[in-house]
C-alpha cells in the first residue's frame, strides 16, 4: 500500500471518530451561558465523560498529525 493512501485512511477515520466523540459528549452549558448568565460551577469530569473527553483529545492529535505528515512527507520524496 502507498503511504499516502494509509495517511488518507487514518485522516478520514480519525475525523469521523472525532466528530462522533464530540457529538456524544454532554452539553456543559445551557443557552444562557453563551450570553454570560451561567449559574453553573466548574466541575471535574468523571467516568465515561472523562474517558470520552480524553479520547476526543487523542483523536484530534492523531487527526492533526496525519494531516501534517501528509503535507511534510512529499517534501522529502
């Protein structure tokens, strides 16, 4: 397999998984929070919410690194 094809597969897969992980996360703020009237305190993430948050960060790093690798790799080829 070509390295560019592998990078494209990794990019597309990580993008789809990242979007689904973002959509699965709970909304932390109500509509009023966007206008500065939030009555909630900052809380720590626990359980599945914490794991989903960490997976989202890992997927976003993989996504960005695969794009940067795809941009840098042709310069060396």
